[in-house]
């Protein structure tokens, strides 16, 4: 999981992440989201909310609940968050590859 989280840190430095609930939802609304990443210790309600939002906004972005906690994810990001939106297709694809390998 460390490689995939490091990749998210790199994507953040490149300005390709929307961090937190409101920013991720806004990214989804604007059609910029390529992937929604939700931490393992986030609620099931949050997962359902984003799944419904993906359907409502007719987005192709998958919603991925990862095994990392908020603490583990936040070690690679500038703030503590439970949900992020990846706004770059390349970063999103690579993250999914790495997370499935780990």
C-alpha cells in the first residue's frame, strides 16, 4: 500500500487531487474526477453517498475504498482527509494498478 500512497502524495504535489469531502464532491460535479479514493475507516454512508453522486453526475470515476486508514493516507498528504478525488487519468490508472498489486 505504501507505493500507491506515495503516488497519491506525488499527485497532490502536482495539483491533481481534490482533498476532503467537499472538494472531492465538487470535483465530481465539475466532471474533473477520474477516481474517488475513500479510506478504510470512513463510514459506509460516505461510500454510498459518493457512489450515488457518481451515478447522479453520470461520471465514469470508480469509487475505491482502500485498506489504508486516514492516518496512513494523511502521512503522504498535507492534511488529514478520508476521501480524495484524483483528477488525472494517468495517476488514477497507476494508483489502481499499484493498489491491486499490494
